[in-house]
């Protein structure tokens, strides 16, 4: 059976763009898995002075929100008649997506492109760019229409 890994950051754009895979998945009778990644240590601007307990609480909140996003995505796909499995992992997004794809024997990784480009992408890189270059399997990047 063909296996597709849908990587999402939970944003509305991400969920909408990933719906483009529904017709393909239906035609192929593929097994779909929606993956969301929570960074293991969510250091963000403004978290420098937080205690370990406060950081743990922040991580728990972020994980809970990601779980809600996955459930919302699962409902959206179910409304289209497509059953999916969901996975919540922690780690660096691009590396974790590639690891999950390898370990799960997925045939295709699908993810949205945030539309980042130019100098920002050159200096920061993007998850989709990193996955496209690091993955051992095929990658489909759904671009945002401008």
C-alpha cells in the first residue's frame, strides 16, 4: 500500500494546502498520516528568563495546541471521506520529518511551503527546503498561490 506522510505546522494555510493531496490519496487508496512536530526546547524570543518549570509548562501548552491542530486536521480529512492516522513528535522539524518518513517506510512526504524566499531563506533556510534536500523519499511541496 502506498503511504503518504503529510507534515503540518497546524496553520490554516498548511491544512488547506495539504488538502490538495486528497484526490491523489483517494485514487491511490493510500494510507495517510498527518505529522506535527513540537520543537523539543521551544526557545523563542522572550523565553530567556523562564525557569525550567515555566519552560515545561510552555512545552506542554505547545504540545496540547499541536494535538488540537492534528485533531482538527483529522476531522477535516474525515469530512472528505479520507481516514488518517495522526502523529505528534518532538524535535527539529525538518530532521524529524525525514526520520519519521524513513522509519515508517513512507513513499511520499507532502508539506506546504510557507512562501519564504529570497535572503530570508538563504540565511534561515526553511523546513520545506531542508526536507526536499535531506529526505530519502519523494517530496511534494504545495506552494501558496500569490
